C-alpha cells in the first residue's frame, strides 16, 4: 500500500492550525509544527499518523536543522502567526519587525528551504492570511502590512513555481486565543458566536487541497455569518 501524503502544518498547537491538522489527519501523515512541545504531543496522541515538529520559526538555524530530513512534502500549511497591533504613532520599529519576522520572513524562509521537497511531490502551499491582507483599518497597520506582504509572497511563489499549487486563505475574525487577546485589547466583550469557528477555516483549507488535479484554488475568503 502506498504511503499517505505528508503534510506540515505550522501553528498546529492551537486555533486554526490545530483545526487544519485535525482535518488532514484522516488522509495525511501530519507534522505538527509549533513551539509548545507538550501541546503538540497531546495533539499527536489524538491523531494516528501525526507527530510533533517542535520548532521556533523565529530561530532560522533551528528551522534549517528541522527540515533537513524532509525530502518530499505534499502539503505545507502556514498557520503560525502573530498579531502585534497599534497605530502608526504608537508602533515603534520592534512592533513592525515582529509582525514581519513571524508573518512574512519565517513563511518565506520555511517555504524556500522546503522547495525541493515540495517540487518532488508537486505539492501544495497554503498560507493562512487574514481579512487584513485585503484591506486595513486604523490601529492595525503593522499587522496588516505583514499580511499584505505575505499575500504578495504567495502570489510571487505561484508565478515562479508552476509545478506547485499555492492558496491564500483570508479568514475573517475567528474564535481563537489570539482573537480573545485582540478583543481584550480593544476593550470589548468577547462573544464567540460572532466569529468563525477554526473548523470552518480548516474546511476551506481542505477544500482547496482536495480540489481535482485540474483545479488550482488560488484565493479563498471566508467571513463569519452575521448574527
């Protein structure tokens, strides 16, 4: 029996990344990327064929070492990210650097290092972007800039690597720990019913990945239904 395809999901310890890993587990061997080794081990215990891939994406030397044994990769899902918010006046260089380092540079470097493995499998790269990658608003500039940049990265990769499929997913506000922190920072009451469920975003990812070989789903926008 042929071996199941291999997927690497970053940010797999919680939120959208964890939901994507669960959605892929029935059909893929899944590498669970993240910094929280204990949380990744718990995830792996619940999904046969999954295994932890504990890596800090900001540690580029560590990333290079971690990818050394991957020679064929069918799916790479970039779900890890950070959301450092603030107005232009409030946001110093460190805020901009953190958004760009995690949301753009880490994505680009991990993809670059895995290109031989992705090419070998004619693989699929999925970037979990944000509604802020399509527009922005006051107070979100540093984060939105990073998401606009990673959108450009995905578009460039798609043009440069015709043997790969590259999909950008643009979810609206989603019920995650990150969202809870954002809402707290805005001084608002958190109401989960107002937001997408991570499983709904994962379903969009799975739909793009399982599209027929003749189809290339390039961009998917998912918004919460109003209540």
